[in-house]
C-alpha cells in the first residue's frame, strides 16, 4: 500500500490569509509517526507569516508552531488534530478582532 491522501484543501480568504490542510495515511507506522499519519496544517497572514502550523516532519515528530514558538504536540487522533488546529486559529482571529 502507498501513502493515501485523506484530505487536501487550500483556502485563500479576502484579507489574503491562507489556510491549508494536508493529511496522509501512511502504509506503515514509524518512530516519528507512530499513529501512521503525516500532516501539515497551516494558517498564515496576508504577508505569509506563519500564524499557526501543525506538522510532523521527519526527525521532529508531532509539534505545532504558534507564531515563532514551536511546541510539542500530543497526537490523539486525526479528528482531534483538526479540532485543535482550528481552535488555535480561532483564538488568533478572536485576539486580532479585539485589536482592530
């Protein structure tokens, strides 16, 4: 079995920000991906500054980026991954709205 693309979506919003979601199911679990998924969930502003990114690149395992901070992420399942990502994006958008 080859890796199977489960989800791929890229949205550009009116303000120029971008939300991109890519999720693969791998044929085998690995040390870096014991759950068997490879993913990149990304939200950036209109100047392409990373606001929120969740990924599990080789050698780093599951982690997330909130602005310039990199934080270890505890992967539970793919649904929780998406919920956590959207929650972090919404928190950012709420904070931004308060300052506008």
